[in-house]
RNA sequence: GUGAGUGUAGCUCAGUGGUAGAGCUCCGGAUUGUGGAUCCGGCUGUCGCGGGUUCGAUCCCCGUCACUCACCCCA
């Protein structure tokens, strides 16, 4: 019998659960500091809710749930596991818009599922940590979302992250300037997105193979080459952004004034936050999901090919459920991506490896089991985390177990102690032990713990 | 969906066309009221699965499955 979890799925043993909970706690705390409220939605959605929202690639990766009976055998599905947290949010907003505040700001930390092939930092079940704001077209939203993401990363201990920033309107303007026809723009974006990975020559080859005319490909690379020239990493962030901004205003400003203005606003508004030092304009950032309409962002660290998170503005998505245009913008942090990098860099604080209990009560013999349990209850009342050794093994074995579990203190009530109303408290680190009246046991344990 | 690499004890991994190995873990003892360190002893395997070649396959060949990595795309 194969006991591995299903492909791309994972079990989390206690140590790992503690790490995950710690990171999730930091994220939720920061989101709340920015005024986001919690939301949860079902793992399963009606399949038509999801289809057609993510683009062709996305649709293929949706985990479908087959119908019961003959329909299922024919491969029909009417339900699917959610692919992200953004589309379910759009559904929720459409369903409850009358009850929700004018500016609905929600955060959501739940698993999503993708029928992808697993890889480093990529799983078929993974947690997204999203924050989204519905109802405002102001770039205050973008700046606050970038600010929150920056705060999260700072608090987790990242110093070398980049918040890549671009705008779908700017991309469209660039493509028009490059003479790329409307039907080829999607192809061109996929190629341009690889600029930092395969370089200008690679992109040119890719553009050509995707049918973009040589002339257009050349022009595009000229535009992009200017903003991705060697040495750009050494340029101070603000100066770099100013340089890119100036080029965009000249090249794209006339055709797409709003997009360029929005980018400049975001840069200005994000300046006071920690994120301000990490935002970098990147005209080659495209992002694959089809629902983005305005600003787009992606969080990058040098030691991971994929991103730690991403997001952007999607002013048309909610309208697909509700009709009309409801402005919306959000960001998503990938929990396991963050954990993979933090694990490799050993960034977790020491306190996470804590023992399952502060004190272990031994069992002297079968007759004293009730007494051991009462002692445990007394210690718990004193506010301690207490484990009771479950069997009347040799006392040495019980000590060995406590030691192997890193439990720092052991309490023993043997025949001698019971006769005098005493408890032996032993500090396993120092090896010191002391017999004390039972009423003082809790204080004695605390004293031992305090010495650590 | 495409490509590559790896599958041997609970874990990490050696190994050879001729009866299966080490370290760690685990269990017992030295120690019948005291753990870590040390010493002594002990358990553990369909060599991923199926087929082929061979007198004989864990080893060579084919297939298959699983895992890992890369591509695509993404968090």
C-alpha cells in the first residue's frame, strides 16, 4: 500500500505546522493593520464560476470534480476546486454587494488547487494569502497593497526582495508603438515576460517564432533594452524608476496618459512605506492571468525562479458576475514559496521549535495513575503545559522519553513522595532536582523554567 | 502537456551478473528511584512494479508507476 500523499499534496508534521502558523500569523496581523477583514469561501465552486476567468492556460489547470453516475463516467463536471481566491471573492462581492461596505477590504488565507506538475516551490495544493480592496479606483489602494506586502516581508526578515511594478495599459501602449497587431499582443506579452530570463536575443527569437513581424520585434526590444540595460541593478532604485518613468512618459504617455499617470502616482504614494525602497518599475512584467486591467505587481527574490506573490487591478472581473464595472485590486502572497525560501535561508526564529509540554508527569505504577492525573490537573491550573507519560514503564525510560522530546522538567510522585505529600521536580537541563510540598510544585516548575 | 535524473532497511545512502551492506533511528542490557554521554547485544528488506535476456538479474534490456529537477505557466 502506497502511503505517500497524492501527487503534489503534502502532510505537515508538527514542526512544519508551527512554522506555517507563524508565517500566516504575521501575514494576517499585517493585513489587519491595514484594515482588511477576514473572509472564507468554500473549497468547491460551480465550474462555470471559474471557467473563462484565468485565460486558456488557467482553464486547463482547474481541478474538476466529476459528476456522479453516468455523466461522471463521460467526464462531465459541474463542480471544481477553487483555482485562486480572487474569483471566489468576485463571486462573493456580486452575491452580497448590498450588504458589503462601500470599500470592501478583505483578506483570505486558504488553500487553492491547480492540476499542475509539481516542481520546486510548486505544489498542486497550496495556500494563498490574499488581500483585496473592492470599490475604489484610487491608486491609494495599489500603494497600500504594496505597503502591506512590504511590511509582511520585512517582518519575516526579508531584505532583498523586489516589488516589480507595471501596468497593463502601459504594455498595450508599448505594443501599439511596436506595431504589434491586436491579435498578436498576447503572444508578444508572453515573450516579453521572459526578458530577464532569456535575454534580449532570446526574446527576439521568441517574438519572431510567435509571428511578430521583425520590425515590431526590433522596436520593442529597443524600448525594453533601454530599461533593462546592464548595470541597472546597481542603479539606485529611485533614480532607476525615474529614468524608466521618463521614458514611459515620452513613449507611451501620448497614447495612454492614464496608465502612465497611475504608475507615477503609485510610486509617489508608496514612498513613505518600507515597500517604497523595493518597488521597481519593470515594463517587461506581464503576468499570465487574463483578468488584470491596470497596475500589476509581482514579488521577486533572487534565489527563486518563481515569484513569492503577485497581484494587480482587475476592474472588469466582478462585472462578469454582477454586470457593470466594479473596481478592484488585490495582492496574493504564496505561503509555500515564502516557506521554501525561509527554510533554505534558515530564517525561522528559534522559539518555533518549542517542546510539546513544559513539564512531564511520570507514572510510578498502575495504582498511582489517578494521583498522577490529579497532579497534572493541578499544574495545568497553574497555567503550565503538561504532558502525562501514559504507561508505567521503568522510571529511567520515562526520563529518557521526556529528554528525547525536549520537555525541560519532569515531576515524579513515587511511594516516598506520596507518603509525605511531596513531589520531586527535576530540571533536565541542569540535572538538579528537589522534593517540594505538592502545593508548591507549580512554582517550583516555573522557577526551573525561568532559569532557562 | 514536453524533457531529464533517481527508485536498495523506518531515515540517509553504499554495492555486485552468483545467498543483501554501512551509518543513524529503534529495541534490550550494563543501570529494580533518574534522561542526554559511553560500551555490549539485537530486530528490520517483495533491492518501486511488470515483463524480457540469462543456468542464474538488485545489477543488463523494454515497459510502467512514483518521486525530484527543468520547460510551459504560476503563488
